[in-house]
C-alpha cells in the first residue's frame, strides 16, 4: 500500500521543516508550500491525501485557501487540518465552518500532529470504502434494472427503438414491450415520482404487474387498474406513478392508448403529419381508483408513435413543458425518414437541453406490415 501524501503549508521555513520531519520519520510522503496560492496549485496537481494548513500567511490567509479548495470539485474532498497560533474559539469555529476537519494550535507537538493526521486519514479511507461499496451496490442495481428491460433485438417483430438514460445510477423511469397475441403488441412507459434507488426498486414491481395483467383476458383499463391497486400499497406517502400504455393491433390497424397522468403520446404518420394524443387522467397509486381515459386511433403501416417520460420535454431548452412538447413533435417529424433507431437518437439530441435534471426515456415504434 502506498504511503499517504501530506501537503504542509506554512510561510515559516522552520515550521515547514519541523512538521515535515515528524511526518517523514513515520513513513509519510510530504509536499511543501509557503503560501496559499502555491498550496492550491499543488493540491490540484498532486491530489494529496491530507493538508496541514497555516492560517496566518502573507497575501491569502489559510481560511481563504481552504475556501478555494472546498469550492473546487477537484480538491473539495481533501481533508484540511489547520495549524495556527490563533487559539481563540472564534478562529477555531471559523476554520471548522469553512471546511476544516480539525484545528491544531501552535506551538505544535509532534505526537499530537501524528495522532490527528492518522485519525483523519483513517476516516477518509473508511469514507472512501463506504462510497465504493455504495457505488458497487448501485452499479449492481443499475445492471439488474437494465437486464429486465426489453431490447429491440429481443422482440424484432415489435419494430421499436428506445433511448433511456437515468439521471443517477438507477432510475425511476421504466418501459416494457410485450407480445399480446398474433400481430398484437403492447408498449408501456412509466415514471415513478422521484428518482434514484427508492424509485428504481419499484420499477421491477411495475413491470411484473403489467405482465401479470397482459394478454387477451385483460383490457388496457384492467392492466392499469391492476397496477394502480397494488402500487397504491407500495408507494411512499406523496409518491405516485404516471404511465402511458399503447396496444397496437396490426390486424385491425388500430392503436389503443390509455394514460394515467402521463405526457401525451405522439403519432407521426408515414406522410409526416403529427398527432398529439393528450388524455386527461389521474396518476396511479394516490387516489385509490384513478380516473383513466382511453382512445383508439386508426393507423397504417409506416406510421410511427412515440412514448416518453416528462424528463425528455422538461429538459428541453428555451421554455417550459409545453414548449418542450412542441420541440419534441417537431423533432419527430423532422427525423421521420431516418431508420427508427437513428431517429430516436436524433429526436433526443434535438429535444434535450444541456441541463438534464431527470431521467430521459423515449420509446418509438413503427407500425409494421
């Protein structure tokens, strides 16, 4: 294991030599700086494991240097211990409030410096281990969540493409594509309020419920009400689920759509003419019996339809949700001639702005022959 590196910052050469001598004799690697600006530059370049920082220095004070280090993501997590002749409570509190983890008053004692350095290095090591464990768990959850998502190559006759990018390691959006009979397919998109781990755990339950209520025995309304009744018992207080479920029957050339408080489905026919299917309905899981609306649309081979989560249109630049929807419709029409998978990527690229604050999901399907 490599020895930890400690940056010692003091404008007095004698103090620098004293502290470095104590640390070097115990096997630590040390770096030195005699002013705040140099300390900041070394910290960014060398990434020390800990900084011992004098407070009273010419030019930039130790407090000011600490504030710079803590405001920079590249150096923000480096623990800082102040070294100072200022032993009043106000100075100590100031140092701790701006981000220092400890405060040692001068004159210093070598054993005290070593003890405090070792404590804070162990704390940092333990914190990093916990972060790595949490990251590994989230990666496992993300991989498990991705594994249960139907891919276009798994169901080629459904003629669909999808873009899905969760905001965090695991998202609260989900989708599914289901074969429901000969030339009949279901396309489902849902968004659980909130995102991250708590929401992502529920997405597998939503998919399992949907599949339980799929097939010719159940109507679209049956499926949605089945999800509603169970999720109402699973969701936390104030949490809810929006969803859009489209059932395509290629034999009758009919697209049946039901919504539960979800953004409107978009249809673009093969001539490039758009239709926004907006239904007034309740989200699932909060009212104990959501009011749902359904509509049936005549479609033809070559027509396309798009289901998505609100993160797609709310991330659109230059406006609100309504402007985002208009931008989405324009992108769907503009990219109508592209192959479906390319079209999905192009639509997302032309709809989503630089600041994304939610999961982004777009599911597109084409009516096959």
